[in-house]
C-alpha cells in the first residue's frame, strides 16, 4: 500500500507540469498489476471479491439479485464477468451497480455491464457529470484517463440509501479524491455477529492538483472534511478501491474454516485515515512550494 500511495502522490506533485508524459509512465508501471487475475472468493457475509490483483471489485448477493460495486479497466471487464461466474453467480442477475468514484480504473466496465444487464447505476451526485462525460476532472481532454461514458440512473448524497432485497447500503459523501467520491456502508453477518463494513471511496491525492488550478473547487477542504468524517466512523471491516488499501492478499491467505475472519479489524479505518491525512499535508506543502517556484 505504501508503494502505491507514494507513486500516486508523486504524480500529484508532478501534475503542475509535463503531466501527460508522467501519466503515461505511471500507467505503464501499474497496468500489469491492475490487470493481473485474482481468484474470486467470499470475503465476508454476502460480500464477494471479483476484482483483479490491483483493482478491487465487489459483488454483494441479495435476496433479489446482485449489487456490483465498481469495475476496473475496460480490458478487465471479461475477467470480472468470469470471476462472477466462478462463484456460481450470474452476471444477468446484477440489478444495481454502485460507484465509489468516477476514475478510469474503477469505471471501465460500467457501460458494457449496464448495457448487458439493464442494471441501475448509482453514483455520487458530484461525480455524475464525470461518468456521463467519461473524463477525469480538471483534465477532460486527456485520453489516457478517459473511459466509456455511461448514464447515471440515480445520483446520491450523504445519507441516501440503496436497497435491493434484504440488503441496504448507506451513501457517505467523502469528496476529495473525486468531487463526488462516495463511501458505502452496510451491515453483514459474520457468524452470529453483525459487522459494519465500509467500502471506502479513497483518500489519496493521486493525480489531483490541490493548488493553483485545483482539480475541482474546494478540493483541500473536501479532503480534510473526509479525513475527519471517516476517523470518527465505527467500522469493523475496511474495504477499498485497491486491495493494497486494506492488505487484501495477506488477509485472504489467512482465511481458514472455523477461524476468525481476518478482514474484521476494528480501528483499521481510523489508522488508515490518519496516514492519509499526514500524506495529504506533505503533498499539499510540496505542490504549494512547486507553485511558488514556478511563479
């Protein structure tokens, strides 16, 4: 996780100049991991992991069909479908598609899967224009960051709920990483206990410009409000848009029948949010210093 976060934050620093080449270099470095297959598995309760080795995608099984959380790069859509089938589930049963944030590495399969299934796409209100335009905010013409545009059927705000059958998820506005970055909370059964799960949108600086011409208006305040909000949340299971966020591979290797689920780790979200906040301050200082140097 540290290596990936460092790479993303480094890009944010260089975003003030020669960005196109920097983006190409970065994508060349991470695409292999982002497209490497990973065997799908039941993560906890009715939540299943169907993503790649580097990009997280989830399926939530309900009494009335499936909820798909995010996709990956466009070239991984077939792999995601195969992973769903390997679990004995059907792509045709996807009724709702949820998005955490409108970046190319988490939206690449939306248009294809939505067309195939007729599922309803639900996303944060401020990310709706990004999804329907297929672009990265503040860098609309950069084709390296573009993805297939897709219609949003429902735009949500803080506290809105999405229910399918016996499962309900609550939307939490956690902007910064994207304008409409949305984290989704739900309760699952872990044996005879209820566990609170959060699909955390993201909190890294990534390619975002924080100063000068910010990627989106109010971005610095958005990030800081998000860190404060998630630090205060009582969550048992932290999940995220990339496996490295919560050590997915290591926890998966620890799973054993009859043993406690290693994904249950109260306090992990607060610790992670603190590290993100500290890294954000460093990146803000670097971008500010770089801007002053240019002037």
